[in-house]
C-alpha cells in the first residue's frame, strides 16, 4: 500500500521559506503551487526578499496572491511581508506604494478588532520603510479603531504607540 503525504499550505510555506535562502528560483516554483493565497503571498514575499534577481516581479506576484485572499483582513495584512521584503531589497518607493494600497483596504476591514490587527501588522511593516510611514499608519489606527470598541483595538493602539515611542521593537518579518 502506498501512502501519499500531502503537505498543508502552512508546511508548503515553511518549506519555501527554507528553500528561499538557498535557491530562490526553486523556492519560487514551490511558492506558486501553494493553494492558500495567504500562505502563497507570504512565501512569495520570502522569495522576493532573498532572490538575487529583481524582487519587484516576485513582490507583484505576492500582491496578486494577497488580492485573492478570503477577506479584506487577509488581503491587507499579508501585504506586510511584501512591504518589508521590498524595503529590505532597497525598493522603498515600491514598498510605499504597496503600503498605501494595503492601507486603503485595511480601513475597510470588519470587524474593528480585525482591522486593528491588520493595521498593527502594517504599522510594523511601515516602520521598516521609515518611522514617518509608521506614524501615518499609527494615526490611521487611532482614527479608525476606537479603543473603547474592543479589547483588541485597545491592545493594538497600545502596542503601536509603544513601537512609535521606541518602547517596543517592531516584529521581524524575515530571519
């Protein structure tokens, strides 16, 4: 009897991440095969970050995968990896463009608790571009996620403020 092992999208992404650091071209092939768009977008962002080639076409594929996600939360939040990949590959103008696109979508996320989480991820990605970009996201978070509406809004605003004030470090997207 032959047993077939099927990898979950999470496992496929994790395998692609490992491969991206040693063979971005092979990783790109694997990333494109991930059925779940959230994990495909993350994997493609990793490839964009570690490729020796131009990262912009691969980041564009990551953005396309993000647009195919199941909801506005996923479609906006997962762009964080793409934004940081572009920034780390010295494509800050393209990263800013991606950030603006993601922010337009993130402010529409419902419920507010999910919106706050998307904006917190985007703030941390924006910080990779420049603190000024993160300040813009911080203002958007405060304006669109009242802390009295949900505990996650309150937590996101608190963490975002601590990041802006230098009391907390933004998360790492790549390692």
